[in-house]
C-alpha cells in the first residue's frame, strides 16, 4: 500500500456489525469517581456496625456523628439492632449461598436481612451471578403469584381513547394500570377514563394517575384512583434534598396515602444519583440498596425499582443490567413488593431489551413490568416502555414457549373490539350526564378500532380542560360515577367501581404485594405468601392457567382439518 494512501480498507463484516441496532446505544467505561460503576466501587464502604445500649452508633465505617440523614433513618428505623451484630459476623458468601439454597426458606432469609447494613447487602449480592440472582428472586418475591402492570396514556390526553385502551389492558390481564398527562389540568379526566375503562373489562384492576403529589392524593381521596408509586427517593443526601425532601417527609406523605386507603410504593433506581450528579463516587447498587432500606424503614408496601427512568445509565456500564436485577432482588430481601422496572425503553436492540426483561419474567416478580406500554410507544407519556402494544404477541408467545406466567393472557379480536366500544360508550354516558363536552359516535367508533392518537378526531381542548377541572372543584367521586353508570345501562361497570370503593374501606389491599382478582378477592403476601423451596413448590401454573396461556389465536387447531 502506498504511503500516500489515507483511506483504510474496512472489514465488510465489521461494517455490517456497526449498522446493527445495538450500536446505536451508548456505552461508557467505568468511572467510579462520578458513580459510573454498577455494583462495586472502590469508594463503597466496608460493612461494619457497632451498637451501644441497643442503639446503632456506627454504620458501614461511619460514626453516628458522621451520619447523614439517610444513615440515621436506616439505622433508626430499618436495621434490627438486636440481631445486627450476629448477622454482620456471618460470611457474606455464606449468606449468598443461603439465598440460592432451596433448603433455606424465604422466612429464614428475612430473619438475616433485617440485621444487614447497606454495604453488607451489596457485598452479598456481588457474590451472585445473574442466574443465581434469578434463582434467589424466584424464592424471595413476596407474593407467590406473579403479576404485571401497564401504562395507559396518549399524547392528546384523549379520555375516550384512554378508556378504550384501559379496557383492552384489563382484558389482557394487567392487574395495575398507570397513567399520566401531557397537560396537567387533564389529570382528572385521565383518572376517570382509567377507572371506567379498566372496570369495564373486569373486577379488581387498580389504577393510578402519576402527578405531583397533592393532586394525586386528591384524586385518590375522590375514589378515582387506587394506588400510588411515583414517590421518589434517592440514595444520597444531596440528591434527596435537591427536591426539598428527606426520608421523614416521604414517610409522612406515604402515611397520608395509606391512611386514605391508597396502596403505596416508593420509586427509586440505580443511576438516578449519577444522572443528577450526586453519586458521591459510590456504586449505583450501593446507593440503591440505601433506597431499598429507606423504603423498608418508612413502612411502605413496596418499591418500584429496576432503574426506571434512569435505565440508560446502568445500561451503559459493565454489569449494569445485572445491577438492575440485583436491586430488584434486594427489594424482595427486605420483604417488600417489587414492581421490577422494564418500563422505560433503553436500547435500540430488540434482543437486548428482551434479554433484560427475561431476568424478571422468568423468575417472576410481583409486577414484572412497572409499565408495559399497553399503547404504542408514540403515545406513551412515560417516555416509552421496554415493550409496547406492538410487542404483545411476542410476549404472549414467550409465555407459551417457556411455560412461564408473565401475567397476561391471549385475547380475541372480537372480544377487544366489544370491550373497547363498551368503555367508550360508558364515557359518553358519564360526559352527557355531567354536562361535559359531547363525545360523538364518530369518536366512539374511532376509539373502538384505534391503534393510537393519530386515529382519533380532535377534541376541543379548552372546553375539555374546563370540564376536567370541575371534577376537582365539585368533588365528583367514584361513587358518583358508579351511580351514573348504573342509571345509564352499565350495571357491571357500576358494580365493579363500587366494589373498588368498598375495597378502600376494607383496606385489605394495603397488605404487601396486594392485587385483586376477577372475583374481587385480594391476593397478597398474607394469603398468597411465596413458599418456594425448590421443584414442586412455590407458584406453579394450574391446568386452567396453562390452557389459557398456550391457546394463542395464531395456533392452528387439529379441528381446523
């Protein structure tokens, strides 16, 4: 080759590889000083504890005088001082082996973890590979039966489309549905649409409207929503206080929800402190374990974690997706419900997105997704999910391939068309009764057959916003909605909404890991405790559920011939 030649001949195979979707993702080398390290930073503290007169005076190398607010909260409200010294003297490898040992029960593990410090938890988790973490997660999740949660949103905040989408999601089997808004003043309409649509499909679907907390709590008190989870906590004091919050203020807020009958989780996730430039040089997992232990100390039912909206940060560093699985496992180790992420898209690669999701789907978690987008990602106002409505058939086939319960069930097209139409008609009746802007037959037809917002006629946004604000100002409640539906020829939806209001009074779904089945019965870690101790134990598909999973609409039947 001439010395004057400036071009470099490229391998055609490498050119093909460079054009693959995965190479549109971002990757970085580890940078511990800024927190770009997944599970083990040289700056992570060494596990230690010292107790005097029943009070923790040293935690992971810090004396009580050096504690920040997070250390103090965890020391005072999470760690069991009576057992901590004994637990901390156990070899971390021995604890890791107990996590995967089928002869050691979940209850035995919980007696150990209550005496561990954050650094001890991280040390234990670092002994586990991904398969071992999945084995442990299968044993450690709180509720025996796995479940799933979805997002139902749209870019126009169209209440007719949202009700239809919620009805379809309820038919698919999602036990929880979450919405949010593009325009804040639309929030009451979104909460109403989710309530009406989900209960048109079946009994027991719990719903939330992710908003600023005062509005969210008000909608809950009106009986238009059932649960909350977008109550964020962080693993460093500087990031926590950036939002004028402390562990104590978040605990007070959690009690406000619970005392008004709302199921309640916190939200956290690896990478948030890096994203907000407050990682203090610690590993993402160490900071997230602090969040897990704060949630335990605050007494909330569980934690939405799995990096959530910060997933691009751990996904960019070595062992980052393993760290996400580790934080899910850590949550279950403290007897908390886990809504295990998979909700924000993080990769251009379908292979990579599926690989991440399988870490939670195969062992099963309380909520495998904390937001499978039941709508196209172009309509997902939570920045797009790891999977959306176009991936539903893939997900259902994976359940069938693996004989795994991912929380969803196959549906027939005619069934979905009918339930979408019924939900849209129910919204029409409610709007008419309350004097809200008209929902036309054209809108109902469009919502019945729509894929997304682009298929819907435009509504008068100004008039809709005025009507939505009336829900708050006039105190229109879930009971009012049920009465309207009963009067207007929708007795099933009316009764189901009334049943949800009765559930709030009973409060049984405030137990850890609670869902409500189609018979309006609460299933939680109290009456459906995970008892996995190896083959033949724990959650097993019933014959009825397996028949439901395997009978996808695409499968050819022998009777067809």
